[in-house]
DNA sequence: TGTACATCAGTGAACGCGCGTTCACTGATGTAC
DNA sequence: TGTACATCAGTGAACGCGCGTTCACTGATGTAC
C-alpha cells in the first residue's frame, strides 16, 4: 500500500475504533470477532496488530471513545434543568432502546466490562466520570461531590431501566418500563437539594 | 454406568442447571464452555446432549431456575414493607456486589440475555415477572398493575446500580453508589400511593 | 434361584469452525543521489 | 530530471486452541425366563 503521512495511520486507527464501537454495542465483546471487525473497517485481519496490542486494548479504546461521544451527545442538549429532562427522555426512549448500536455503551456492555481486564474497567470508570461530572454541572449545586453522586445514581437507574426494557419479550410492558423510568428519574432529580438527601 | 430410576436422570439435569447458574453469572454465557461446565458437574461433555437440545436450551433453563431461586430468596424476607427494605439493602450490599456467582441473574446477565434467542428472552421475562409480582404483593396496593410497574422499575434501578458499582474500578466510589442506590430505591418506594405517581 | 438380555445414562474421541494472534511478504510512495 | 532505494501500512496464509455438537460405544442394572 501507499506510504502516507503520519496522519493516515491515525485515521485508520480511529476508523477501526469507531467501527468497533458500534459492533461491540450490537454484538457484545465476545460476539465481535477481529476478522469481521477489520473487514467492516475495509481492512484485513492482519493489519489489526499494527494498531492495537490486543483485542482487549481495542475494547478499552473503543469504550473510552464511546463515552467521549456520549459526553458530546449530552452536551448538545440545552443547558440546565431543561436539558437534563431532555437527556432523560432521549435516553429512555423507544428509539434508543431499539438501537443499541448507536446508543449508550454502559447499557450495552456493562456486564462484559465487569468481566474485562482492569485496564478496560479503568478506561470505563475514567470515561464515565467525565460524562457524569459534565451532566452533574447542570444541577448547579454548591456541593459537587453530591451532584456527582446524584447524577451517577440516576444514570445507573437509567442504564438498568434501558436494559430491562431491552430484555423483556413483552413489548408493551417494555414500553411502560421506559415511561415509568422517566418518571422515577425525574422524581429523583427533583429532590436535588442536599437537605432532601434523606427522605 | 448404572441403570437408575427415572428420578436419577432428572437429578443430573438439575445438577447441570445449578452448576450452570453459578458459572453463567460469574463468567457470562460466552465465557462458560460446555466441556468445563460438565466437568464442574462431574460429567463429561458428551452427556450434555442427553439432557439439553443445545447450549441455548441450557441457558434458558438456567436463567429460569435462577429467577425461581431469587423469588424464594426474596420470599424468605419478612412480610410487608419491612421486608421490602431488607430486600433492597441486601440487594445493594457490598457482599452481593462482590459475589455475582451467587447473586442476581439480571445484574450478571442482562446484556447477554438481550442478545440471546427469543426462547431465552421469554424464559427471562416470564421468570422475572413472577419475582416482581411476588415482591409487588408487599405494596398491598389495590392497583396490582401499578404495583407491578412500580416494583419492576425500582428493580431496574437496583440492577443498574449493582452493575455500575461492579464496573467501577474505584472501590470507594462503587460503595457510595450502592448507598445512594439504597436511598433512591427507598425514596421511590415511599412514594407508593397512586396519587403520587406523577410528581 | 440362576442366567441371558434389553435398557440407557454416561463416555470420550472426533467433527468443522471461528477465535486471537503471528509473520513473511507486498508494493506504492517520498527521499537521496 | 531520472533512477535506486528505504519506508511501512496493509496483505493473507497459517498457528494452536477451545468452541458447540455428534456418535459409536460402554457397562451396571432391572427384568424375563
């Protein structure tokens, strides 16, 4: 192949990471083989190890990238509380549930991340906290540690709700779970004054 | 081997299902191979297909069994609201988080169940609803459909919270997530009158 | 009561397959002369 | 300006391995005579 400038190899690496992000979320880590993944990126399997040390290395990179993209997606919403509600409603939407490939990496991969290497778990933790702190800023609290915890716990609620909705084979029930999840998330966010931390 | 009564083969099948339950929750579906699974049950790989049609058949059976056991575990708690709180605190405990093998099948397997066959998803849905309705009876509501939805959505919160706590590589933060999850779950359960369904 | 036989849960080797990973090689290019 | 060479991103075949699944076989037993 052609001898390109140094930006070309980086672009290829990024393309692999992007393709992997979607595949991992749709088919899971074990369900995404390197050969088919590279084919999706328009390359052959052998080229993989010119870009990554191992499959787990790619997984960690892809998870980090997915969280970066999720952060941007959340940031695109209006500022403050209004945006918060939009984030919740978009997250717990039928469209998001039915499109894991383009959706939240936590909802699609949490179980498998838990069973992954420490490096992957660290990449996940670091990336998630950036997302969370970014959203937590909307709470405009003078207690940033409390805002982080509040946001993180409501996020966990949303992740679990989306997953349960995806797993239920009864579609009507699955839709109702999303709706109830929105109510629950908003209710918890409404109780956002430190004085209300315990009921 | 010996020719036993008909109860013997059933006992063997049950043993495989029980062993599989723990292995699946610890290592995931893809991480649990049939050969090692059968070895754990004291058998060789070939015997597997005398008991199950396929691996997915076992997975569906094991998921159903795990949910049956979870129902029993929840039922063992004191009746009414007091038991509810104990269920929440046990579920969102450090002990449960650090022992997926003996814990909740939803928290350990939801992502993979979502990607499984319809039969497995149906087994999951059916088994989960029995668990949920059983717990929902503690709310003693005159609106059983509302009680189911309330319970199911709080359960989803707990599942997501446990998963996030498991994935975080920062243990202190992971512990705090559990604690906040307990507060959130109890707060939502406290708002259990139909008149309070919308804030 | 003693013996031959049918039963059938379990054995263990083998199957094709896709996995993650390695590596000798290719070939288009920028650079040196 | 023209030619030889070094570079290196990407190729594609091959590796050992464990996967899910199949199947001819084993052998201890309850039953029939």
